C-alpha cells in the first residue's frame, strides 16, 4: 500500500512543478507583451521610418474624430486619362517572351504599392478602367492601413475642391507657429511666409516687374551660360507664346511653370487667349452649331443645308452667314457672361475637344442563378463592364464605338482609316484594330437658339451647353444621342465642365416609318475626356 502511495505522491509533485513552471512562463510573456504595448505609441513617432499606426491600435482616438469637411459629387474627382503610346501587349498579340518579359515582371514587382495612398491610387486606376474586382481588393488594403486615406487622396489631387466647414468661426485664431513646433523655439524661426498669403490675382500682379533670369554659373569664377530669351522684348515673347498656343494649348499653359515672367505673360496677355478662342485649332472657330454632313458622312444636299433658313443662299453665302452669326454670339457672350475675359470664356464656354476622345465606363451588377444541385445561402452575381467611345472631328464627323475592350487597346485605333478597313466586319481579324469592326459613323453639332426656342429671349447663354450626336445603326435605323456639358440643372457658366458629357437622352429612328423609340439610360454613365497624344492636333 505504501509503494503505490509514494508513487502517486511523486507524480503529483512532478505535475505541480511542471504546472508552476508553465504558469511562471506565461506570466513573463504577458508582462513582456504589456511592456511592448506601452512602448509602441512612443515608437510610432520616433522617425519617418516607423510603421504607421493601424486602425485598431487607437480605437478611442479614432472614434472621437469627426469630419467637418463636405465633399462634392464623386464624379468631380474623376481624373482624366492620357494615352501616350499604343499598348505594347496588344500590338504584339499579348505575349512577352524571353528577357523582356522577365524585366517587365521585375519592374512591376518593384512598383508594387507600399503605403495606403499607393494602394488607393492603384484602386482608382483599376476602377477607372472598369476592373471593379481588383479595385475593391486594393480599396480594402488601403483602408486597413489608414481609414482616412480617401482624405489624403483628395488633399493630394483635388485640394481646391475641399469646402469650408458649415459652422466655421468668423475670425479663426491665427496660428503663428506650426502645430509641431516647440513652445521654446521663437516663432520667426518657423515662418515660411511673411504676412498673409496672396490671392492668385495679386500673386500674378507681383510678377509684372520681374524679368527672365538666365541660369546661374556652373561654378564660381565662370561666366553664366547665355540666355538669349532674356534679351527679347515682350512683343517678341508674346508672338512666340501665341504660336505655341496655336500649336498646343496644353504646352502653352505649362510654359507658366518655367519662370515668373512667362507666367505673368501667359495669364495676362488677353490677345493670346483671343486668338485661341477665335481660332479653329482649339477654339470656337471650329465649333459647329448646324449639321455639316450626313450621319453616314455623305455631303448634305441643298435642301438639307437650307432646311433651317428662311431665305435661299448659295453654299458659300450660307457658310459666311453662319460664321458671322457665330462671331456675333461670341462677342455677346464675352461681355455679358465672361466679364470680357477671353481666358475665362475659353475655360467655361462649352466646346468640343479634338485632341482626344470621350470615354464612358459602364459597370452594373446582374443577378446570376444558383446551382440546382447544391444548397447555397448566396446567389451568384455578374459584374458587367463595357465602354462607350466618342471621337469628334473638325469637319463635323464623329465615330461611336461600344465594346468590352479596355481604353488602352482601343483609343489609338479610333481613326477613319481603321473604320473604313473593318467596316461591316470585312477587315482582317488578326489586326489589333479589329475592334473597329463595331464602330459607327456619325455626325455632331452643338445646341443653338433653334434647339431651345422656349428659352427667355433665346439668350445664347441659355441655349448653349448641349451636344447632339447622330450615328448609323442597324439597317434602316439611326441613333441619336443628346448629351450636355452642364453639371446640374442650372445654366450658369460656372456649372459648365468641358471634360464631361452627361446623358440627356438616347433614341433610335426608323428611316422608313419615321418612328422614334427611346432607349433607357438605367446603367449609362457620363463620358469623360481623355487626351490621346497620337491624335496630335487631330483632323
């Protein structure tokens, strides 16, 4: 009896020792983790290389923060795309072999997003191209790292669109020092500006007396490099800038980043902006307020050309008369609506852009069907994505295309030559431009007083702002799209956005029975302009 009892006691004693050792080890681990958690908030502020705090680390602080900033419509934050070169993967058949593919994959790995803002930017890019599944995953990763990453994105790309708080104090306190400046440091050590910030007009006016300065000498004792442009008078500079503006308005405006003197001339020289507005390259001299050709690009006969006129004119007289009417409407709007500023008119008056195309990315969800052989709690859904493309030409012609191909694979092929090559699906299908087999010929014009006879006194500012596009359809049908440059119901110039075309209506017309039928616009999205450099100044 004693031997089993002693054996049991020894086993119990060994169990107690193991249990005590295990409890003491757990206590040490818990104390170490608590110490690390107490030191973690201090380590996040140690330097720029420290990891940003995650959402669940400071729940009390995150819960008390409130957003007092109100945002505009989501569509105001859509960035315009720019296409420089044709997509290499599409032109080479979508395959990359050998070292080139290895280098491309390694380069993509190096450019993988790291911060929350990087993930958010990548998600916006995917959403713009219609890849909703990839964009949702990137959005989730971005918000896991920083739940306020959307504010950081808008601060970076759209700082002007942030509005003031609804109940802002009348006289907010002046913060002399930055928020992170120590109290013991004199405030003059942190001043980056002396006095209040200047407005844009005052800032540009302060550049009026400045001259163009050449580059400094490369080293001490060496004369500075010559700067012939600094010796030119303003008359010659204005002439050079005007030629640059006629060549490309975007490059002309970017010259303001070169120096302050050029910035002053570009903003204040109204004669340059007058030439831009009245010219046919980018201005209103190239706009059409009457049909210039048929929707199948056939020339208009005399009856169609004079259908909107009360008198009989020759084609030359009719073109001259309409040009004079357009110039008169431009002069009236300049003084009545745009404060006699040609620059303001160019920015705000509705106009078509020819150095790119307008793209509408359509996404919608269609319900699927659950499996009949399995019991499931959820039903599958299908995310449908397709694109609408519109390209306009200076002679009044247009190309319309609806396809599932992404913009990078389409925009460089939206040309008259490719449309003629693949019209009716008769062209070679192995070419990258085979997507143009579904393209449609069409025509365009802007609205005028003839389209808005109910407007008050047929004022030009009340009748402008709409775009009409007519394209060929299936046999014996024609399609008509009505789009608008206006962001809202108001017709004020401040609501005009030349980069966006919103839908007003979409119809089909039976040319045999003279019957109109309307398409629903349930899933359609606005068109946004994207510049395509391969178009150049366009046709």
